[in-house]
């Protein structure tokens, strides 16, 4: 059984990597589990959004007010790539992260977005690939992710004993600013869905 479990994990991991390179419309043909893992790399919900994506899509009327008031202009909308989620907003942290200003939550005319304190926002959680992050592979001290974090040391900080290498903490809300400012071309820091149940911030 251990051998079978290992093979299944390898196959699933390969599928996720392959799906990440597909256009969103094509990746929608994959299984829900692989879709979720793929979306977590480049798509995160708005702050204060309903936890269930389907409930959020049903509650959102696609009015666009969240985008109009967003200072960093990080709110994007699904178009033909979204299928039944056309005009539903999302954030791609690889393009622009959320500053947690809260304006989108205040203007939302439905219950799709609720006013939430920044420390209690649950957009996801950052995950660092320690085989690629500059400080973790001894290619110098970076610190861009730590400096950009609007939450502070409760979300991500340096540990002096590991030569100023960034470590994600439980207080991370998944705003994606760390992803936006990361200077490494391969983006070794990503935002993943907390509900996937595979995240151990201090060990990844």
C-alpha cells in the first residue's frame, strides 16, 4: 500500500505541474482536485470573500465595484476562461498582490465580500520553496517578502539562527504581496489554499 500511495502521489504531482502550463480554459477539463492545486498557484480570492468558491460565484453579481476602488488594481475578472464564472473577480499575486486596504469589502453590494479585519482575512497561505529561494540556497540575503508583508512578523519573518532565511508563520493571510515582489524569476513563493490540508508553513 505504501508503494501504491507513493506512485499515486507522483502521478498527481506530475498532473499538477502539467496543468499549471495550460490555459485556464483547458485546465478546467481536469479533475477538481488537480484544478484546485493548479489555481492555488496563480489565483486567490479577494479578501473577505465567502470561503466556498461556488457560494462566492453565486453571491457575486459581477458589478466590478471591487476593481474600481482597488488602489493597486489587483482585482481581475474571469472572461471566457472562467466558463460559468465569467465576470467573477480574483487576484493573481504573480501580477499584483493585495494591500489589504479593505475598500473592496466595503463597497460590495452583496454578501460575496464581508468586511473583515486584515489579521483575520483568509485568502490562503504563503508557501516557500526552499530549494529555490535565494537566502535558502545561500545566494545572498533578499528580504523582499518580509519587507512587503502588511501583516508583519506574525505572517513571515527572519530567523537569526538560519541566516536570515524567510519563514512563513500561521498569521499569514495570503495577500500575495510577497509573491509580487519576489525577485527570483521562478517565483519560489506561492499562495496556496489552506483547505488543501498539505501546508506546513515552517517546514516548506
